[in-house]
C-alpha cells in the first residue's frame, strides 16, 4: 500500500550513510544558493507515495544563503529520509553530483536539482514499477514542465501544446512522443531527458571519476552510461517542473550565445561517452551515434560562431578538442566529396533543384522512403531466414551430439588415454590443472591431453611442450572418442558438451572445493543437463512398462545429461564425513567416492613442510624485509545487494585498515572471487588509490601464493578450509550471515564450529582480531587442528594426493 512520506517516514529505518541498504531508491539532489526554491523540491520529495522506502541525499555546495539551515530543518523533520551533505568549500555542481552518486547503495537512483521540483506524488512509484516490470530497461524518463518568464530567449525553440505550455522532451522540435523505448544509441542522438525526471537502475560498478567535474551535463553522462546495453523507457506523464531560475548553470543573454556555449560544453560530454563505450560496453552502433552527435554539435557550433563572427571561438575547438575536431573534419571532407560527385552527375542547376528546393526535396525523400520500405521488407525476410537457420542449426547440433555420443561408443577405448579440462573448457586452473601436471611429470605410460577452446591456454601449454588439443578439432574429437576417462572439476555437461564424449567414457570428478558450503545439486547450477535423472534411470521398483518408457527416453536424453548415478568412475572427497554429505547431495552410491586430498592442496602440504614456491620466492626477493601479510578472500554472493554491501563496507573501511596496517608494518592483499572482481573492479580500483599497504591480487591461481600469508580473512569460501593445512590463524568476517544462510541454501557443516577462528561482523572487529593473532599466532591452534582433521583425513591428505588418485583410478580400470 502506498503511503505519503509525511505520514510514513517514521517507519523508514534510521539512516546513516552506511545504513541505506533497506532503501530501494536513492534520490540525488544538488543545491547551491537555492533558498527561494529548495522548499518546493523538498516538499516534492517527501510527498512521494510509494510502497518502498527511499532516501534523499542533498549536497549543498557551500551556499552563502539560508539553504543549509532549510536542509537541516527538513532533516530533523524527516530523519532517515532527508540526508543533507553540507560542503565546507564550494566544489562545483558536477563534483557535487559525482560525490553524491558515489554514495548510492540502493538498486535504483533518481535525480533532481534543488531549483526544480516534482509535481506528481506518484513519480517515483511509476518509474520504480516500470523498471521492476521490465528487466531489460535500465533507465526511465518522463516530461518536465518548463516554468519560465515570457521573455525567455528559448521560448521560441520549444513548441507549446494546445494550452500554451512547454515540456521537456515533449516540446523539443522533432521529438517523437509515441516512441516508448530508446537504446543508448538512440538516446544519445537527442538526449531528451530532463534531470528532474531521470531514474536509473544503478550499476554499482560505475564509479564516477573526477573527469565528470569538468562537464556541464554530468546528468546526461550518467544517464547514457547507465542505459549501457539496455533500454531507456519514456513515460509521457508530467512529473516535475523545470524552473528557469536565476541561479541555473546555463545562463545566457541570447539564443546565439546559448547555442555556442551549450554545443561547446557538449564536446567534453561526448568525448567521455565515447571513451566509456569503447572501454566498458563496446557497441559499434552506439559509438557511431556518439560520433554523429559530435559532427552535429561541431556543425551547429561553427554555424553559430560564424553568425556573430566569433573567430576566437572557432579556433578554440581544434585546440581543446582535437579528437572531436578530427572526427567532424573527416566527415566534412567526406560530405564535400559526395556533394561534388552529386553535382558532377546532376549538374549544378539540377543539384540546387533537388537539394535546395523544398518541393523537389520532398519528392526525393518520398522516393528514398519507398526504397527504404522495400529494403525493410527484404530485411524482414532475411531475419526470418536467419531465425529458421538458427533453429535448424540447433537441431543439427543436437543431432550431431546424439549420433556422436552413441556411434563413438563403439570405438575401442584405450585405458591409458585420459582427457582433462576445466570450467567450460576454458582456462587452465584448479584441481584438474594440478592433477594434469602431476601425471605428465610422473607417469609417461599415461597419455593425458588437455582439451580446451581457449587460444591462450593452447599457446601457453604448447610453449611448455605440454600435450594439448583444441576441444572441437578433428584431433580433439578423435582423442576423446578413444579416451577411457575424462577428468573434470565442475560438470561433465559444461566441460565436455557437444564433443566426442560418449556412452563408454567414464568420469572422474575432482570437484573444485570443500568447506562449509553445501554441495546441493538442485540449487548450485543452471547448466543445461545437470539435473536429476530419475526420469530415465530405471529402479528396481519400476514396472516393466515404466522401465520400457525410461529406456526409450534414455536413448534420446542420455547424450545431454550428467547421469551422476551411472557414468562416474570416481568422485574425490577429502574425508569420510564429506563423503556422507556428498552422497546425499549428489545421490551417488558410496562405492563411487574415494577419500583423498585435492590435487591443489598438495602444494600447501609441501609449504607446511618448509617448501617455498617460486612465486613466494619472487615476492620475498621484492620485499626482503618481510611484513605481516594478511589475505582477504571472500566467496561470491549470488545476491547482488549482498555482494555490493560487502564491497561498499570494505571501501568505507579502507582508511581505518590502512592506518592500522601502517602502524604495525603489515600488508593486506584482497583476493576477490572472479565474479566479484568482474562486477566491482572499477569501484575497488578507484577506492584503493592512495593506500600503500593494501593491494589487489589479480593472479588466476592463488595456491602458489597462499604460503605467503600469516593470517587469512574469509567467510564461507573453500580457501578457508584449504588454508587450515598451513595451521595459521583465520578470521571469519560475516556481515551478512543470516541473509546468506537463507539465500545460499545454508551450509553442510555448522559454521560456528567449523569456522575455527574469530567470527566478526565489522571491519573494526576484523582489525582487533588481526592484532590479537599478531600478538599470539598460536591462539585457537587446537581448534584449527581439530577442524583440519575433520576436513582432511590425515592418512590420505599429504603431498601425495595426486599420486594417490592416479593409483586408485588405475586400479579401478585395471591399468598396470
């Protein structure tokens, strides 16, 4: 039920900057000397009727009037809703906007300047509903009524409606009010949204840099970058009022000066947008649209400058924006040559007739539209053909997979032919990598080959003279069809799909981690084929009819299924307790399981016994005066808001962390999950600037470096269980335990017992725990030793893990 914020603000959680995670929308408002207008803006905010909580950050840029006092008054009346950010020094409108935007912690955000105001109490709710209902939509904008004096020089530019009122974007010449959705490419061509109507799905990886401070239209930059590869929706409702005040940032005396200044300021915005889309969301159409907007801006700028003979302004363009000038001049030369060709073909008189005479130009346009429609019809047929081809291609691929699966099963299998790969047959890492290297170095009688589709991996392994083949090549399929075994550390369906894997090839599952997290097959993955196979696997209790139906189904479905129950030769687990959990989760017979340590932990056992890896040696050489080294390695959260909260709190804690690390001559290394790093690398990178004792570890393989660290900070990650082998202190940072345990399908072990170390929920407590273990590293040693023995059966976890697996596999297939 929607509530007026005046009535419901008491129900909103109290808000400090770090407590805004309960809000769904953050409103960003910049203000400077707005004492005559700011009350209207504030009343528009608190009058919003929503079924979700929101908060309003208002950045006052060191106003010299009574604006700060008005903001304090409203903050007192609406605690947790109105949150003023009062600057001590004036920083400029765009720097103010940037700072406020970098504080956003909610899923959505909206903008409104302090001299404008919202006139629709359902403004936020309408836009929120739009983005909730349409996940492909990343941004939304509406109409803003223009409130300006009759003598305003831009009144002639905006076309009024039948009541004489003007709106943005409705009154913009050429604006199509019937168009509902815009791509970034289409949006940048006209930039129709007014600031007070902008509403975004906030991308937490967009950390706005100081470059924004130099731009006039920072709001349009933010809007376009947040549309990215999605859509912007246009709602025709009038939701706000754009007030032509005397304190605006685009004040001019006449239309010509306005156009000169506005077009010039657009150059910087367009240049930054081009850089953004080239770097982060490369899309050729959008980049071309930005370049076309540059050309138009240069043409308009030059035309206005020539009107008033402002040659100094003309010279300024190539000096300050040479890249924009180059793009525009290249277009000018091209257009001029095209014009010359057309003139040569038609003659000057006919060229003037068709190009400059409105009647003939309209006829030419009509002819062009007829040709365009014919082409569109052809494109429509082509798209249908493409769709049919796609369907046919999928059927063909599935048919090939089906035939290969059964036909290749007749090829005799060689017991010493072993195929191995990694996640989605890309990359070279984890348990399969360590096992592969061990077999190559110690078992020449086994022909083991790494199969991959990753060109970088192929180059890397060929350079090291390791056996490698492209997964889908003729040689790769030939080898796989003869292999008696395939090794994986994720799933067969992801790692050997659409290849020569066949009915008589067995799977050895090395898996990719242990720890407190539950290995629940039904919730862990959405990979096609990784499902329960009760519909095709016969049971003793099935009737003859049911068995016959299942066998028929199995004939067609088996090539595309994981078939845990029957196709696995071996599943490696670290302890008897782990086997019990894995049997229940994977529903596989206990006879398939084999207790042994993981191949990747072999290195840790060697480090425990005094071995120093080459990677560790290199770090020691670079930093001979060894500091206390702390590693922070959290696991991935599937919930985006939890993931962001984790990163946001880390960023807030960086100054305190760095100060402590400096005082004790220590170093913190942050090792994020690959998915987390992909989603938040910009935010982390910018936040770490200036902190000498904190750095990011971007190495793909952490295990050669684990021996460097004296203390580990983690949570539910499998790294935490593997680190126990080194018998060093661990800190478990759980700011979201209750939510994580509900959303991530809980844990297979009691974390309060199996996470053997300080269990904390704030970074201040983390620092206190580091200091405690720094003073006495033997604290909790007995606890760690007990849990280590529970995770890793001591008799089968040592430097010989890979060799133990090799011998058991050879025994089961009868290889001597």
